[in-house]
C-alpha cells in the first residue's frame, strides 16, 4: 500500500502550527507584468496583526477594512503592503526593495484572495465536474477547487483531442487538463503526494495511430513507414477489460490486449519566473509525462513550486506500451479519483512514483542521456533522503539493483524511469524522519 495512504493524520500534523486553522491569503504581486504568488498567514488580535509572508515575519494593523503590514526578510529588507479589503479579496500597493538596487524602492500593485476556512477537519471527498479545461500548466489560472491534505477529488478527464465520454469535443486538442486544484498549506519546498485511487474507462472506444515516432526510425524504416501515421480506432470492451483494433483484418483480426488505464498528464504549476508550459511538455513539476506507471493504486510525488501546489490532471489512456511509440497511446476519457497528501519541508528534484512493489524516479530531458542522468540523480536523492546513505553507498545500491525503463519518446522531451524493487531495500535502515517503507519521506535527511 502506498505510504501516503497510511499516514494522513501524521502528514497533517506536520503542517506549520495553526497553518490550517489560521487566516490565510494568497498574495499576487505584479512585478513589472510578472505575478509573484506568496502565502500570507495571519493572526488577527483586535486591530493588530502578526504572521508570516512565506517564511518572513509580518506585523501590521487592520482598521476599517484597511490592512497595512510589513514583511521583513532574512537580510533585513522590508516589504510594505497597504491594501483595502472587500469581502474575501484585497488589493492595494506594495513598496519593496528594487530588484537591482537594495538602496532603491519600487512600488507594485498587489491583489489577494482569502483561502476559505475548512468546514471539517475530517478528510472530504469532492465531486468536481469541469466546465472548462486548460491547455497550459500555469500558476496564473484561477483554482477550480480548494481542497485540503487528506481530501479526495472525483472528476472526469477528456482525451488528448479534447473529446469527452460522449464523443463531444469540449476543448482544444493537445492534452487539455482539468484544474488547477488548490491544496491548502502547500508551499514551495514541499512535496505533494497524489494517490490514484481510481482510474476507470467511461466510453467504449479509444483513438491511436499506426507508425513509429521519429526517434525510433532507422533510414530504412523511415522510408518504408512514410505512409503511416494514420488514425486507428480501438474498441474498448469494458466488461472484459480488453482493447482491440476496430474492424481489424489480416494478422490483427483476432488481436486483443488487456487495458490498463493511466494518466498521461499530471502536474503542478511551474515556479515563479517560468512561463506557462504547454500541456504537451514536461519538466520537474511533472507535465505530459506519459509514464505508464501512473496507474490506479500508485502514488505520484511532485515538487511544490507555487502556493497551493495547483494540481492539473488529464490525458487519459486506456493502455500504453513503454515510450508511447506510435505517438498516441490508446487515447480516451476517464473517470478519475485521486487523494492528496502533503509532505512538508521535503524538497525533491524529479517526479517520483511509488507502487506496492517499486519506487521510481522519472527523468525528462531533451535527450535520452539527459533523461538518464536526471532519473539517476533523482533516485540517488531518494536513497539518501530515505535511508541516510552516503553517495558512495547509494551508487552501490544502484549498481546491483537499478532498472531503467523508457517512459516516453513521443513528446518534445524523452522520459526515462529509474526503478528499484522494494524487496531489495528491506535490508536498509530507514531514517527516523522517514515514513515506513521508504516511499513517502516526511522530511529530507541532512
């Protein structure tokens, strides 16, 4: 069972004191056309306020709907905000150090929204029906739903072409995503653990192609395959759990394969300074990973880079071989349920996946060499964090036990996964700060 399923109470207890009960605001400061998002935690006592803006202490006053506060960073630099509250919104002006001159000041507009109070401390199951979809992974898209660590979300995704379970086009092609979902308490430097509780087919067909991606073609194969790349409709037999090419003849007329639904897209919003990413792309925050281990029952760990994490999901597949070699997998819509947990102050550098039997890190880069290096680095980090191994010791574990899998060849980046069987790790000693099993580590080891 994934670690995240065993520890909801413990993970919630790791949140900062009063973080889930205190008043929270999300502050968006316009820095010359670039929005910088921060979390403002406030404790209001009469007309005095105290708290923190991200990690920086805050003091100020509240009077007649006007809030004035100052945050002071670790170098003594002051960030002053003066805003007018209107219900759950606030906007105003901030006076901050100039980014190029510590002795100069710059004025920037800011706006905020207040994170709603939690109705119950018990984990909630939310049913969310999307009405629109995103073709980018972005921090600037308004959250579609606010959820808390321990909560679950049930929703539906489109296929990569934007088609729903009824065959109706609802969004632009290119892996449109549901979201983002705002996770209360998530801040940069944390890790979001997303357990795929349920992935179910909700229609009787999927679409794919014949042919091979360019990275797999020798000159001879490329010449022979010049006429390929045609659409292929697959019939999904949901009662039997198999897929077969619709109307196939010749050698494939009796061919069928068991389905294994997966999410091609799962991501958090990229950090400040990055533009929105296309939902066809990948990065350290996840993205169009197209990794066929992102299946029901497994847990995906992604690094938080924005307040609230801002989780996106989409691009359902009924089945995909390693690498997505025909450019499309069996593209279809899905009924999805996920559960989120929060690992506070635990930074990771690459997406991670945990199954009942393996831990996996995903490297995504412009070449297979880059992807291999990133996946390997991520696994070394996991071993050192979870088990306190030295670099020398971690490399020895990899040398006798690591497995590599080609995850994705169809996108602009290549995906390679490094994998270790949990059975191999049983002889290692978990750190006292690590969760049982070594998958979901609560806090990075020194």
